[in-house]
């Protein structure tokens, strides 16, 4: 591993300890209502393309859906845009979620991150455990993200299909966490990603929101 990992690990522990204190303080506050808090964790598909907003409309007033997406973010701790090093990660944890939907992995298909693929599962497990250890003990779903069509935005279709997706499944199996398979819904739907082969149009956003709503309300 590169020597910079030691420095990153120390920084990561510092922020983790700080966040743990904040979460503990929040957990001592009385519940304001019985509204179910949903944290949508992800990259630009979550942050910029509106599925959390549509999910809110579908779920209704008994739920509060929060958008904790961050464009360009990765699972990998070695990336310059690691989700776990972002302020939005700490906001997601301190939101006291009852449900967490994690749709990450698309940006880990960058060819420049291929050298870190061996750490992907451990980094994803670390991410999930942060949410598992929250006082609210949220229900968590991992999402197999949509396909990448035509190596859109410099991301590798092959890496997503053959390396990233199997590791997401492996993490879900190891931790006993259910999967939402968004990938299969769009396997032959290039028309739903007309901009760059990565980002969804309105129809795709609606389909993603419907599938996640169906899973949440079926439990």
C-alpha cells in the first residue's frame, strides 16, 4: 500500500472519533416525532438527479427522505473523493436515520483506481458499519447501481460489471444486508441514460424511486 495511507488512516480515525461524540449527543435527545428518517447515501445519481425527492413523494408524510449524495464520490478510501472523508458523510450519520439506502460504486470504476480494487470490500464494510453502529440501529440496503453504457464519463463498463458489482454483492452477503438490484432494471435500457451513459433521465429516476419505495414499504 502507498505510504500515504498511514496519514489518511490517522485523519480518518480523528474524524470518526469526533463524529461518534456528535452521534452520542444526538442520541440522548428525545425523539421529536415518529416520522421515519431515510438517509440516501450516494454519488451524483443521488445528489443531482432527484431520486430522493421523488422517493419522498412516493413514501409520503410518514417519512422524511434526506439527500446525502455527493457527486463524484467513491467507496475507496484511497480516492481523492472518498465518501467517508466528506462532510456529507458525517451529516448522514448525525441525521439519526432509521433507514439507510447506499448507492455507491459507480465512480470506483475509474481506471485510475484499479490498483485499489483489492481494498474495495473492506472499505465498503467500514462504511456500512458506521451506519450499523448508530444508536438508531437503522435498516440498511445496499444498491447495485445502474449500468455504465459506453464507458461514459471515463468510467469503465467492464470494471463495474466484473469487479465492482460482484464485490458489492459479496459485502451484502458477508454483512447479511439486503440488496436492491437497480442494475438489472436497466440492463438493456441505454435510452434511460442519454446524457453520457451514466446519469439517468426523468424516466430512469422514476423507475429507481419506485423500486426503492417498493422495497422500503414491503418490510
